[in-house]
């Protein structure tokens, strides 16, 4: 079984969380259900739209369930097996955080996982690069990223 994730927010310590890789069909549907559950709880597009997640599986030339995302999607679950967060790429060198708003304290751990597993080397072989999407309204995530040395990109995005 996976190890328990250290949660910094003491109010969440009563709910032990563990992390593990996505393991197939059941987990695909768990992520989909997390996205569905959080639609009324979060601002528009805070998490991916369900259709976008389904597209990763049903409409790509190389479907995600055929191993393309093996080892590239990580889940955060309660001991009762409730999915509360997931990190996955869309392309090379990026990471998307899907998270229940009650568990935002997990974001630093999720980013650490993404840095270890999804970052790509730069042309000058300096520090690996990872792009994490964040809306302007999400000041909490912006602060976490800023504290970790991330900088806002000039070439667009929201």
C-alpha cells in the first residue's frame, strides 16, 4: 500500500491521505466523479471540464488507458478510498491539478510529485521546467507556486 502524505494543514490531519498512481478503469471513473463533484463547489474551470478528461481517454489517437499515462497520473485518496486530488499532464512538461476545494492543503505535495515526475529538462540543462496552469483568480495557488520559485509566463494563458 502507498505511504501516507504529510498534510501541513492540522485541520485535515484527522483524515489521513495516501497517494498512489492511477491504476486503470476504476480510477479513470474516480477522477471523472471528482470533476463532477467539484463543479458546483469551485469557480468556473477550477478543475477540468468532464469532457476534457473523457477526451484524454476516448478521443486521443493513443488512448490514455493504453499505458500512455502510466506513471504520469497520481491520485490522493482518503483512507475510505474517496478521491480528493489528482495530478496529470496534458502534454510534455506540464501538470494539471484536479482537487476538491476542502483539500487544497495537499497542493504543495501534488506540485512536488509533478516536479519529480513531469518536469522536463531545459535546453541549457539548467533546472528542469514544469508549467502549471493557474487562473488569475486563484491567488492561493499562485502564492504556493511563487514560494516555490515559479514565475508567470509572458506568452499567454489565463
